[in-house]
């Protein structure tokens, strides 16, 4: 009985580890892609509100 439980636990933990690893890799790729997008001026202008307000005087 204990061997069956350990085998199933190992299978479950291997699956969970694979999902977590895949999630971490995907998030890292998205982070790098997002940071690369901020390097392109037209995209940065669309994404960052501060860029649109640069050099504009504050409304009174």
C-alpha cells in the first residue's frame, strides 16, 4: 500500500513541477518581450502614459 501511494505522489509531484517550470519559463519570456517592447519608441508611447505627458504643461 505504501509503495502505491509513494508512486502516485511522485507522479503527481512530477506533473506539478513540470507545470510550474513551464509557467516560470513562459512568464520569463513574457517579461523579456515586454521589456524589449518598451525599447521601441512608438510602442512605448502607446503603453506608457507618462510618455504622452512628457513636455506638456499641467492643466490649471
